[in-house]
C-alpha cells in the first residue's frame, strides 16, 4: 500500500504524521487490494470560520476510487472523521459487490 501525505499552507509535525500513518494501517483490515492512499491536509484561510482544518483521503483499489473530505477545528479530528466515513464507504461497496 503506497501512502502519500501532502500538506497545504502549513508544515505537518511528526506527531500528526504518526497519527495519520497509524490510523491508515487499519485500512488493510477492510480491503485487501488497496493500491494507494493519498491524504491531503489543508488549512482554510477563511477568517470567520471555526472549521478551518481540512482532511481529504483518497483510496485507490482496482476498478474503484474512494474519496472523503471533512473539516473541523483540528487536523486529528478532521482526519479521524474522514477515515470513519471512508471505512463506511468501503464496507458499503463490499456489501454491494457481494449481493451482485
């Protein structure tokens, strides 16, 4: 599984990168053929919004791509909620494939 973590408008610290990598390891339990994972962590510079930390996760598997985006006041929270939504997408996709 090829993992790429990209940041925009800030430099990620080691603690955040470790958090992201540890959580991404869990994806292997939900899908066997993950080709690659791209994580985008962005700071939205809109002044009057509280939710300004954005996490986007894109997962490539054979013949399908999953994508989620979540905003909150911290990167960890944004990433965790995005990952939960992504896992739900993967589970739903697998259930649909099994019924066909």
